[in-house]
C-alpha cells in the first residue's frame, strides 16, 4: 500500500485529486479533495461552504477569466450519499441518483473536459454511509491517450472498505505538455493510526505535502459511519 504524503511530495502537479477511505479506527468514512493550478485563472480560487457541500469561488472576481471549467460544486450531499468530483458533473451525478440511476449510469452523458490538448479527465466519487454500513465508488472519464474521439469510462467500486485503507485518484500523473492523464486503478493507500486519528492533523499533513507553488485549496470530511454525522475542514491558499 502506498504512502499518500510521499506520492504528493514527489508529484509536482497531480492536478486535482480525490482520496476516499476509512479511518484507522474504522469509525469514520474519510474524504479529501484538493485542487491545484498552474495558470493565474486556476490559482484565483477558494473553496466556500454551500449547504452540506462546497463550491469553488473566485478569490478576486476582477481577475476571473473563463469560469466554465473552474467554478463548480465539488461536493454535494443527497440523503446518505456524498458526491465529490472535479467538475460540474457533481450536479449530473446528483440529479441521476435522485432519479434512481446508478453512479455509473449518471455519468454516461458526460466525458472528459474539452480543454485540448490535455483533455482533463473527469474524476468522481460517491460514498454511501447508512446505519453502520459503508461503501464507495470512484470513476474516471478520460480520452484514449489524447484521442478526443474515444472516451474511456472506468468505475471502481469498494464494498465494506477496510479500516486504515484508502484509494487515491487524480487527474494527472505529473507535469507535462500535454499533461499525462491518470492511468490504472486508484492507488491503494495505507492510513497509519496517527494519520487519520484527528481530522485537523490529516488535513494539515496533506496540505503540507502538496506542491507549494501549485496548491490552491483542500477539503476534508470525516463521516461517522454509525451516526452519519459529518465534520469538515477547508484550507485555502488564498486568504
């Protein structure tokens, strides 16, 4: 199993990333979502709370250029399901689940972002926490090695995730031109006892591991698997 901090320290630009897993004590469902940016437009953002979820917002509205791919709701909650994504497909999944569609079915109408030549993958996750039961799934929609005529749709489902383990998926595997899309299964992570024992420690350690120049915002949420109660943290570089 991989060390999340090591991965983040060694990759200068993973882009946007989702971590989902279970705390070492087995009591909490764990979510982390971060955004990074290389352009002024991408870096001019903050996370703000919106209802039970969050939304991206321009830190300085006067410097906002094209908002189409950078302003969205990364996290929304529908009953006992929490959705986390790197784009406006959050709303697509929310509406699909609300119509009794599956996670995978909800994403059939979407594909990677139209930002040639990168064709940034759309990464998404959904957690289902209810009365002591917990499962989650992750999805990535990406071009076939940069070919925009072909969309690869991969979904990974995790039933009864083990305590002290998580999965990590990001938009990119590192820096480059064009940026190389994430490939393979979501990375299996080891959550040591000290890593997830406290939400503030968990958030701070992830934040410190992200590249100082490129990191923009981080969201972390712990959900009590028995009660469904959620505790969240937001860290923004722009304050």
